[in-house]
C-alpha cells in the first residue's frame, strides 16, 4: 500500500524513481512508494521533470497540480499533488495498481 500523506494543499505521494529505463510508466509499488520508470537519465534534473510529467499523465492531473517537494537528488522522492485528498489519491492508486 502506498503511504499517501495529507498536506494543506492536497496530498504527498512517495515515489521511487527508476531513471534511464527503456519505457516510461508505472512499474508498481516498492516499500510503500509508487515506483515509476522514466527514460530520462538522472542528470541535471531531467529525470525529476520526466517523473513529474509521468505522474501527471498516470494520475490524469494538470501540470500545475504536481510538484516535487523532496528527494531531488535521491531515488526516493516526494511529490505534492494539489487538489486531491489522501483518501481519493489512495483510491486512484489502488485502481491503477489493481488493488481496487
């Protein structure tokens, strides 16, 4: 189960990055985080930008709703998702991961 946390503007989603992958997309869950693969390398923030874009597409959100707030230089990152509560995000993730 993904450990979605509440935030004043929406919710925080933990993401485990897999930069330099063959394909961009949702891989699954790893240690309470959403695992997302991106083709961009982990150089000069390219993978971070690609992750934000991939999350936006996977979750069906607007560009302004997704922001990296932690883990800029690490594989384990935290993304703020504006306008979506923790319960709604958990439900969306359950459907995406086949748990719901």
